C-alpha cells in the first residue's frame, strides 16, 4: 500500500502605480511544492538487511509473512522551491518593456547544482497608436513584440539520478554459501550509478511576433518567429558491459538541441443571420528540430533502454532530429526464389519477406546498411476550429493534423515479422 503526501505554497505580492501616462507593475512571489515521498509494499517481512532506505526492499527481509505479490521499493518524491519577480513598464499603452527573473531549485539535482537562475526580457510597440497609422483605419490594433529569455527544465530527470543505489536478487547477484545451488543466498550489487553533478537543462528562447486585429475586429492575426536552444541536455549514456555490473545508467549534461519555428494563428467571427454567430480559428506551426552538440568524442547516442523485445529503433545523432528512427530500409518484398538469389545476401531471406536495401553495395545485408528512417518530430502541425452559436446553443467542430513525422508501430511486430508470430510470412529484422 503506497503512502504519500503532497503540498505546496505560493504567496504572491503585486503592486501597481500609475502616474500620468506611465504605469509600472511589480510582482514578486515564492513557490514551493512537495510531490510527496512514500513507501509501497505488497508483502510483510522481518529483519531487513539494513535500515538504510537505499537498501530496504521486501525481498531483502526474512520471514516474509504475506506472499501475494512482489515487494516494491520506496519511491522518492520531488521538491521544488522557487522565488520570482516581474517588472513591467508601460507608456501610453504604446511602449511596453518587461523583465522577469526566477531562481528555481529542485531536489532532483545534487547539492552543488540544485538551484538555477533564469532571467528574461521583453518589449512591445503598439504601432497602431502612432499618428501615422491614422491613414489605415482598417487596422484596429497592431502590436510588434519581441523577447529573449531562459528557462530551466528538470522534468526528464529521474529523482534517483544523483544517487548510487544498491539492491539484491538471486538472478543478478547471489552467494553459494552452503555449497548447494538450490540454497543460494541473495547477494547485493549496484542497481543505479549516481551522478550528483547533473545540472538544469537551460533553454534560451528568442522570438519576434506580430499581433493584429483587422477589419473592425473581424480578423485576428498572430504570427511568431522563434528559436529555442536547449543546452546541457540531459541524456543517458549507456554503460559498457565491461564495467561488470547491471546498473541503470545516469543522465548527464552532454547535449545541445535547437528548435526553430513559425507559428501562425488566424481567427474570424461574425453573424450569418441575426442571432446566428460564427467563429473560425485556424492555426499552423512549422518546426525544425536538430541536435547540434554532444559530449566530446560522441557523434550519436542510443537509448540505454533497449525498448520493446530488445529492439532499439532510436538514435540521437548530430545534425538529426532528436529520437530519430534508425534501422534497415525496406525495398519491397521478395517476389520469388529468383529474386532472393539475385539480391544481396540477407539472413532468413525468402519469398514474401522484407527485402532490405544494400546501402553500401558490399552484396550483403548487415548492420552497416542501417540508415535514418525519419523522425517522430512533426515538421508541421495545424488545427481548425469552427463554432456556431444560436441563443444558448453551441455547435463546435475541430480538426488537427501533423505532417513530416513518422511513428513506431509496435503492433506490426506481431503481424509482419517472422518468427515473433509464426503466422507472419515476413522476416524479422
């Protein structure tokens, strides 16, 4: 039965002052959050090997009295502590300048890098308020804005990442104390390699945008050009098997990634007939994602987790999108025995099975023939929402699309790959 507690605190101070055409707003606050820690168990045992919470596990106790399920290890909650401030200055509601700074702390990091400071500045010009815009009455409101700022991220970091942990089970570590294999005693080994030096991922975002309201409010336009560069990207580096133990690899700050994009939103509204109103909202986003740096000596990384049935279709490589798919390129199916004979040497080749492309032209299919097969990151996403209102009734229809991305269809493992499913006629990778 898991036991948890979660609570937070977020006091805020807000001050505003107007004098003449000038307005100043000041906001300051503090935020604290505890997601709760606890201990979950499904069994009862006595005399644990150690009372250290890094070692306690139901399987490491004696005299287990309830044996209806496997024991669970304690789970560590996450604590956040932040202070922040924001200042905004406005002159005649025409020129706007703002600045914000945050100091965030997270228990996911070790003591040396637990806190990070993240500032940002922005400015806007309501150009429609200028006198020279009076000759364009069809522009109701037009604002040009821009900004640059930093933000920290810790969400993809395991709360245990900073600790080296230990556990035991007979499958990975045991001692033959009595000399009989049937009475082997559970041994202990390192289950996780700790990295107390991990620090915040930091994203630097730059953007320039336009907000417009045109034709007496019948058309709203929002356009953003932006770039987000994430440095100190937290990724797992697989541990070589020559290390001699089966331990979870830590996340380390070894990468840099850049996202660039254009966001466009259009909206219109009006009356079809008296009492019947309509609203149409259309949005689209163009995105380019690229890994621009890894640790010295590294050109690519594969995930430390082999994934489904030992398959690892993901490779993070310089110059490519994050989490890109990597494997063999399928060049159709083998038609007959002659097609098999005339093709490059391929294990388990047979009529009706996948025919892989001989990329390097050495007349055999092996690991050197693998290529990039696409990215799960879409190059374009868009949506359309149409709303009709009549008196107290609303009718809403919406659609969404993404383009330029691939998906990893796990279900095809059972239907298309021999011999995982014996009814399938297609060869395994």
